[in-house]
């Protein structure tokens, strides 16, 4: 579980007003996402609770479709992201309450999405092929499967999500290089804000700092951390909040309360879908100050000046168990031969 303390996600009235204005521009004012649903106060019947959960799930899908539109400004995308995060947190609260009321969200397999048939594709035999562009939004119930099949399906779900997020980072790298070559400081500063780079730098210094931070995360590492933090996708946090990497948030409204946490103030951050969890995990590794050593060794590794193990060694701060966490990472990667996926690619879009 990640130990870092992200900035509080609590929203101001001004921020909410801003989201509402953007929502109106899209023609979608979402009162359920501004005013907490009734179930957050643990009122209402089980039937009404399930109806509210279904509404929130539908709104999340609608927001995700809106975000796919072409020509959205950065502010509009950020507003949609924030609305999705609010809706996701409220959905997680509803699912938790459903669990508490013995409505058996987690104990009844049919409440979780079935395993999609299109996920039963063949993994590249040598790890150097391509995988289809199949992006599963929520983790299905893999518990009834035999161990080998459960692991295989988990990898097939995660691989496209990881590769997609890394492709997005590669696009950001290209944008940053292009902006630097054109002397476009405004674009450099936008990425600097996203990746928590101080703006008190020359353009050359900004560029150098961004080059270190804006880089893909090794596929084998992302797979291993997802395995450890989500229990091969079967943890309560993955099921209820699409949380694959155990990222903490110091705001109960945006996360899922851990039953046994060393810090009673912490919750595990919830996400609107699995892809959002992967993106947030990569941004965390690429921006949080505690992982500076990881980023430096990653740059050296990419230049053949460091070993793969040197990167892993810098992640002892990711979990409370410290060096034992690094050992677990090495074991999971080795036992499952995850490094073979380092050359795996995502199939190109069909249009």
C-alpha cells in the first residue's frame, strides 16, 4: 500500500461551481455528484440503495463517453475527470454500505461483472507480440477459477491497460520535446504542474526535469505491484473502488476505509475505472518526491547504465514493510516471468 500523502481531494464551493458550469456546457448537470446521495448517511432501503448505485454506474459510463469527444479543452477534460472522481467515490461508498447491510455485493459473484469473452485472447508466446485494445472497466470475479487461469485472465486484463497508459506517457514525451524545441514555455509549465516540477527554472531546466519524470513505467513492475496490492485483482479495494495499487488518500469521501490500517486517517483511493487506477499509479511513481531514486535509476537503466534490480531497490518506500516489499516485487516478477512482457505492444487503433 502506498505510503505517500496526496493533497486532500476535498472540494471547495468554488471548484464545485466550476464543475457545474462545465457540466451545463455539456448539457449534463449531475446533482448526485454535487450533493451526496442519500445512502452516504446510511438511509433508505436496500432496493433504493441498489437503484442509486446503478444510477452512479450509468453516470460514470456517460462521463467516460463524453471524455472521448474530440476538441475538448484541458479545463473541460479536468472538470470531467473531477466529476468522474466524485461519482466514483460516491459509488464506492454505496457499495461499501451495500456490503455492510449484508446485501452481499462481494459474496455474490453475479453482483460483479462476468468475465468478458473477448478477454480470452492468446497472450504472445514470447511476450514480444501485440495484445488487443480491450480495456475492461471493472474487475470481474476471478475467484471461482483455478489458480493458473485466474492469473492468466488477470494478466490479460491488466496488460492492455498498462500499455495504453504507457503509450499516453510516450505521447506526452513527444509533446514536451516539441514544446521545448519551439520555446513554448506555457506547455512545459502545464506538464510541470501535472508532474509536480517547480516552475522556478529555465526552460532547459524544466525540460530536463520533465524528461526524468515523464517516462513509461516498466510493464513487469506495474504487473507485479498490481498483483501484490490487489491480490490478483480480488481485494475489496479492487472490487469496490477499482483500486489496483493501494494508493492512500487522506479524505474518506474519496476513498475506501481500510479495516486494518496503521494510520486511522487514511483511506484507499477509489477510481471510476481500472484504467484511471493505472494512470494514477504511474503519475504517482513519476511525480511523488519519494520515488526520485526510482526515476533516476530508470533513466540509467534505459541507457544501459544500471540494472533492473536498481529500480526495484528504490521502491522500499512504497509500502510499510520496506525492503521486504522489494523482495516481494522481485519474487512476483521472477515467478511469473513478467519481464518477458517488456517488448509487448498494444495493437494499433483500427481507425
